């Protein structure tokens, strides 16, 4: 499933954590810069990160999930996958 998402330009990777504090406004601005506004987005994080989880939790159509819990149902449901490394 991830290969299909990558081929269709639906997989985006971020190496640097762009969020410094728990603020939904910063998370929305980051998603806008990447071009992910108004898209169902699955945010995959490698480990527990309270800043990302809490900042993204109030944004509609965005779900945050830990990498070890990624599943085919979520990959099919969401338009874009944003992966933090």
C-alpha cells in the first residue's frame, strides 16, 4: 500500500520536526505549506511525540498514528500520508 501511495505522489516524508510547541495553528500552517489542506491526511510518527500528536488532534480530516500501528484500512481511507522520520 505504501508503494502505491508513493507512486501516486500521495506519500510525503519530513525529516525535521517542524513543530516546536503544541499549537494547532502551527500544525495547520505546516500542512498548508506542504499543500495538504482540505485533504484527508494520515500523519505517521516513528515514536510517541506529544507535540505532533496534540497539535494535529484538533485538525479535521487528520489522523495521527504511530508507525507500528499503520494498517491497510487507514492507508486506503486517507488521501495523503505524511511520515515524520
